[in-house]
């Protein structure tokens, strides 16, 4: 992990000292995802309610510039210019490099169809089964750590050869028993756990952006 990446994680503790207890697991999650992205993999995210909104939020930070510029590479610029004499320059100027991520909570048509035709608790698992590949990662967000649809998704991810990160509350859980890394917010009340989750995943996204898009990135 690059020094600039470590600094992003250290700054979280400076801002939110109560999250010091999460720092080691958060660093492990960052390292795991950095390796996934270096291999050309992607991240799938899932959660319910507020955690579904968090999953979408994470995807938004990873798929475009967050705090650092992410200009396209020279090769990408050449390909875009070659693709369209009219729009290639505009595309090359305005598109951002991405860290591929997908929220499984956003596929309403698929989720409702599968819930109606099969088993509702397996809607995330079905998407993991269809989209996930060996070398990808799943981030399952659950304040209890026991949400059935997230647990089924995590089990399916492991069967696909994926790695699993869980973002939960302080208590042990079914997800933490499955996950390669569990980041446990130091709270037990749902809304307080969610208040911790946002700075935790912001730090994760900032660290990943620094890892790949800081000016001295190799």
C-alpha cells in the first residue's frame, strides 16, 4: 500500500478518533480491494434500506472522480479520438477513469421479477451469481450483520471465488463469519452504526483513489 494511501486512512482517525478500532480492518479492506482492481476485477455492493443507499453512494465515489482528477490515459484518449471525429475530443476531455463497481440494490426490475418468480431473499445472491467472477469482491453492508439476503449473497460470492468484505456493527454476526474482512463500526444501535459507516467508506474510497490516481501513482 502506498504511503499516500495510508495517510488517507490515518486522517480518518484524526477526524473521528472513535473509529480507531476500525483502522486495521479498514486497511485490510483497502488492500484487498486494491489487489482486486489491480487484477482487473470489480466490486459488487449490497445492502438494505439505508445500507442500500450507502451501497449506491460507494459506487458513485468509485466510478468517477471523488477528490482527485482522473483523466483518461493517453491510449484511452487516442481510442476516443479515433472513435468519433465529432465527439472524441469532448469525450476524452470529460470522461473520468473509474474503479469498476456495481450496486446490486439498484436493479429494480430484476429484483422484483426474481422476488416474484423465485425467492425474494435471494435477489442479491442471484445478481452475484450472474455478475460475479473469480477475483471480484463483494461488499455487504448490514448494521446487524445478519441480513439474510446479504448473507446469501456473501455465500454465493465465496462459491464464485470472490472475496467478501462486510461492513457491520460491533457485534459478531453471520456475515463476519463468512467475510474475508469485517469492518465493525463501534456501535450497536442501527442509526449510530450508519453514522459510522459513512466516514468509514468515504475513507475507503479516498484511499483507493489515492492508491490509483494520485499523481505519483505508478
